[in-house]
C-alpha cells in the first residue's frame, strides 16, 4: 500500500504529465489565432478536426486592399450589387474582388435573414423589396443585380411556408396586366469600366509558427474533450466522407469534410425545386422591371454537391442546382464550371478544412459570371 507521501507524489506526477501533454498538444495544433488571420478552417473549428491533418498546404490568395464595398444599404450607383452570404462577403478573398479588379464598382450586401429561423423567405423578399424601392435604386440603379446563395440554404431562403410562389404565379398569370415571369431587358446593361484601385494579390497559408498562449491551451483541452465525447457516438455537425481520388492539398487529400446541412437535401422534394425556380424568376422580374438592371441568380453548389461524383459511397444526396433549368432565368451555370475544374485535377477548388472556395473557386466564379454577362449583352444587342 502506498504511503501518503508516495500517493501525493504519484498524483502530482500524473497531474504534471497531463498538463505537459496538453501543453505539448497545444503547441502541435495549428494556432487558432493564425487560422483566424488566414480566414479559413470553419469545418475543422466547429467539427473539432485538426488543421495539421486537414488544413491546406496550397496557399490561398488575398486582395490587399479589398476592392469591393461591403455595406448594408445602397447609397450610390454601382456597376454590380450582390445580395448574398459569406461566399460573397469575405472582403479579401471572395470572388467580387475579381470583378472589381476589372474596373467595375461592386457592392456586397449581406442577407438580412435570421440564421435561427427555419424559414427566411419573407425576410429575404422584404429586404430585396426595400432595396428596389429605395430612392437610390430608383434614381441611380445598378447595372447588374446578383442574388447569391449557397445551395444548402436555397430552400429556407426561397421556399415559403405560407405563401407558395407557384400559387402566386398562377394568380398573376390569370391577370392580363401582370408582366410575365423572367421579363427580359430591351437594352443591355451599361458597365462603367474604370481603372481599379492600386492593389496587390498576396499568398496566405497555414501559419507555420507554433506559440503557446492561454487561448491555445484552452483550445487544446477542449479539442481533446470534444473528440473523446465524439468517440462515444456523439454526433458532430461536421461529417467526414471518403473520396476515390485526391482533391485537396491537405495531408488527408481524399477526405471530404462537409457541414451536416449539406446532407439535408435528401429531404427536398421536386416541388421545392420548382418553388425555388419560381421565386428566382419573380425576383428577376421585380429587379428588371426598371428596364435598366440585369438580374442574375447565382446559387453556389455546396461542397458535398461539388465533390459528390468523387465519393466512394454515393448515398449522400447529390446537388439540385442543375435542375433550375427554366430558360427565362438568368443563371450563370457556375456548378458546371466548378465541377469541370475539379475533374481537370485542380486541387483546393474548395478549401479542405472549410465550407468555402479556395482561390481557384473564387476566380472561377467571377469568370463564369463575367462570361455570362458578356454573352447575355451580345444577345440583347443582336438584331
């Protein structure tokens, strides 16, 4: 039997070993402060995965300074305004910078929907209605209006629980005065290209330096506790799926981390898809009713949809964006461009540890949008 002194010594030794282990593990983990500055890692953060294993080794690109405005309202003329979510609102890295780098003035307005609400259709519709009725929009309308939304939120932003779009459409079609959905512009939009502000594009990557601080120690402790709980069957908000081919620059190049919301598309019905398309056409008609502003619908495929064809297990739900096929809807088919780039072998089109694009995904989205605008403009000009 251990003496009191021996017991106390053993207890102190065990405690010291635990503390040193946590400190060592904290130094091993990629510093949280570094990931925040890089602006990636939302999946590893909320899912408690290690950035050492799932973080990108390929650098991302950041515009210094950012070239577009991020505000809550329209206060002057812009060539392009984008009402969207976090895929458009990263000031230094997201795709609107590439439009602005061509000399276009670009404004991003974040959605006013409450993320706690199960359905935000009314909030989104009211926000856009208020924007269209604002004095600035009427007096100095933008040339291009882009509605951007990540795919997994399309239903909550476009499919109403109380006022189905298809029913509204049927009532409007019975009214001879109502303009048809998808009303086209008679004249092409006018884009006022100018010299972009001075800027440079900088490579940003995973932080290399390890440092110890209280935040990092707390993170290491919580990381261990969360993963112990997960090992006992606790469901995580992040799922890891296996790919048949490597698509990322991380140490786990065949691992696909996705937020669990990407899997909820298996609950969507065909009627939901039709409602989404109907509502986008209604928004298009409302925006283009001034005869000067071109509306673009820009649903962004979520990460699961983009890499679905590469999954070893094909049971998760595939994407739905390619079912928005109404020819009246102005929709750059960014999902096809992204998938083609992935098939061609481009890595980190989406970041391995994040729900958002890597540098190539951002640039490709901007290229697809600009190409659509140019082609649409040529069609309007053609006799």
